[in-house]
C-alpha cells in the first residue's frame, strides 16, 4: 500500500455542493440569456448542458487524485 488515504465526508459534501452550483449556474445563465435575447428554451437547455458538463469535469478533476 502506498499510504494514500481516501476522500473524507467533507470532501464528498463539497464535491456535491460544487456540482450543484455548476448545474445551477449553467441553468440560470442559460435561462437569463434566453429571456434577454428571446431565444427561449433552447438556450436554457444549452446552459443546463454546459452546467452538467462543467460539473462532470470538476468532479473528474477532484476525484482523479484518489485513483
């Protein structure tokens, strides 16, 4: 064994909070841009997709150090 320790509960909680923030910011930004430009739900959905993608990338970067 190399002596590495796994993530703590606090790290898991911060990971969940950061992922939720990414999705919320992506959705909110897409909604705001969609309403401001009159583009409608397509931009809101695109913002949601960007937020989910950002959450996945952020989670991968944080978890990669434990693999």
